[in-house]
C-alpha cells in the first residue's frame, strides 16, 4: 500500500553508489532494477508507481558500494515510505565564522559535481553566486549542465571531503574565455534555503598589479587531493612564473601545483584576494616542468562584474 519507497545515503565521505532490485539479490551490476551512480556520496533512489520498474509489493534488495573499491566506507542509510527525504536530512547548516583571510578563502572555495564530472568554484556574493570554468559545467553533448543537476559541496571541516549541500544552475557562461557563473538555487534535496541565509564570499584582487615572483596560492579539489574516491580541499602555493597575453586576454603562469579537479577554483594573491581561476596545465613531457595557467579575473565580462557588485551592495 505504500505510495513510494525512498533510499537516501548520508554521513558519507566517499563516492558511494546504490543499486536496488526486486525479489532477488544483486550479484552483478547488470542485475539491478534501478541504480544511482553519480559522483555524489549522498545518493538517493525513489521508487513509486510511475518509476521504471514501478514499486510493487515484495522484498527489495539494496546494494551500497564504493565504485572504486578503495576500502571500507562508513555511511548512514535511510529507507522510508514516501517521496520526500527524511526530515533529518533537510536542515542546511550555516557557514562558520572564518578565523582569518585564508580560512575565508577555504570556506568560499566549493566543489562542483555534475553528471559527467566536476571541478571547483569560488563564491563571490552573499546570495551564492559562484565563478568557475566553462569546461567544468559543460557537457559532452554541448551546452551546459541542466538546472538542478549541478551539486555544490562546501568545506566546513578541511579534514574531510566537501559536504554536498546545495543545487545550482548555470546563470552565465562564456566559452571563449572559459568562464561561467553558477547560482545556488536550493538545498541538495530541492528544499528552499533558510530565510536570510548568507554565503561567505571572496573579494577580487588586481591581477594587473601582479609581478613575476609574487606569491600565488591555489585552492580547489584536485583528483590527486585524496586517497579515496572523494577528495578534501587542497592548498598549494608557488609564485607568479610569468604571463601570457592570449587571444582572450591575460593568463598568469605559475609553478603552484594544479591538476585535474582544480579547474574553476581560486588563485589567490598574498592577501588571499581572488586574482584568477586555475584553468589548465601544460603537463610534464620530454623533461619539461609542468606549468599551470590561470585565467585572470580581469577576463570576467564587465556585465558579470556589475552584477556581482550589485549583489554585494544590495
């Protein structure tokens, strides 16, 4: 007589997947009737009369597993009869007060997770506007991730992977300069943000005042930043190694370590102001040293800058 069967994972620090099957155990992936196989740890599956297959009476078997088989992963599983998530999953915690400028930057650097991969981003306004790379939110079929399919993970504790708390939509993008603006629109389960909810945000620095040899700091979620299937926020530093005036404008070269997953994150000056977006690397080959390339915030379109400033002063 139940209208729906819902399965939710919580308290997860890795990428876990879920398979369900009616009437028999799941011995292989092909056995599953339904699966949740994204890069999230907080996976969900909903069965009802309209799902494929539909909910029916009998015994349902559930498998929870780490797709990369990287060891034992603790988690909590919630199984409920209903379409809405359990009330215990819906509260959205506030951001803590930062202790210094670097801690502020850590809070503002988020992980972006889409159906086909992800990267990093930086919060720029108190209502949750995020700057990232276009290629972080693009899809193989062209265009960008659909509304609601982009999940935002935040670091409230730097010792563990980001907590998947929000969903967002791509508000603006410019493929030529490889930048995009993303707007937080709801909690992870589609629940509205608390009234008056405020995000921490980073101020822009001035990349035109940057000189060769100046310190540069990078925050993001590189794939190499953890031994599990989800990584914790990672800080690297180096110097401004030089500049490259490309077709799109100023690109900053750096020896600070940047790798896959850092894209869209935060490149900071010595005062932890945002001066650029780590965008790509030229990898080591034939004895060459790897070089990271950062798109300066001066490449952010003027209309975007105006909108960011308007939201900050609203």
